[in-house]
C-alpha cells in the first residue's frame, strides 16, 4: 500500500520497486507469488480471505504473507491495524478509520483458522504493539526436520508500536539480503528458519534506522 488518498498518510513511493525485488527473490526460491498493489479496505480484507480460502486449508501448503505499507496502533499499542489506501487520518476521524482499517486481531484469527502447515507473516510497517506477545530432504539437520513436522505460525514486524518506519524501507532490503545472499543462515546449515530471519533482521535493521523488528 503506497499511494494513499488521505494527505494525512504520506505516500510510500519506494514500495512498488521493493516489492518487485521481493517477488523475484521468492520466485527464485520456488514460491508462486501473487502481488497486489494499493488495495482499498474492501480489497485488503477480500485478498486475505480469498487467499486463505484457496490455500489455507491444504495441510501441505507453506504460505508467506508480506505486507508493506502504513500501520497504526491505538490504546497504548494494544490494538494494531494495517492501513488500506482509502483509510482516513485516524487523528481526524477515528471512527471512519476504524471502519476501513484491517485489525491485527483479524490477521491472528485467520492465522489460527488456516490449516496450512507453515505460515510466515512479514509486515514492513510499525503497528504490532503488544498483540503478538501472546517432500523432505533426507540429509536435512535434525532441528530443521523437527521444525517442519509441526504446524507453525510466525510473525515478524518492522518495528514496535513506538517505532517510526521510514518511507524508504530498511526492513525490506535487509530481508532480501537475508534470503538472496544467505546472510540469514546464522548457523550455516543451509536453511534459513523464521527464527533466524527474525534474529538477523533484529541485528541489521537497527544499524541503519531507529527501529527494532
């Protein structure tokens, strides 16, 4: 979500180019990629619902969600939201904002509803608040074998409720480097787990900007 209608939200002009890189990166890793630019409120809700309806009930699927755009938190970080391009400025018309924004509680509900074995959610935005505190290769390492047997839901955000994400993303380029060059493989076993990816982002992003994934 980059081209916002309300002037209260800054446009994020770098996102389309960044997502082209993410798309190429994931396709190179064997992912089938669907990309959707500038969804309004109905589209954003519909995209998640339709995607999970089509792919979320196959236990053999491994899904990756990548959102880049504005996020917002309320009630001292206890409630977080994705911001579609038609959402108004919450400081001006909070009720109308709440009618448009996509709550993170709904994302969590979809994550629990899905029966796909693994789902990784990446959010290049700051909105999470406290909401998240709550055929195989024979020679793969034991910890990878164990991790891929059980259902997993992991969430990585660009920062916390009090952080400010710059218009020129640091999170997305670091994510690309982690996968494209293997920098996220912290133990050099040939696999990049969600945990390793999170640790790598936590190490590298703060070197460039005042935010902590």
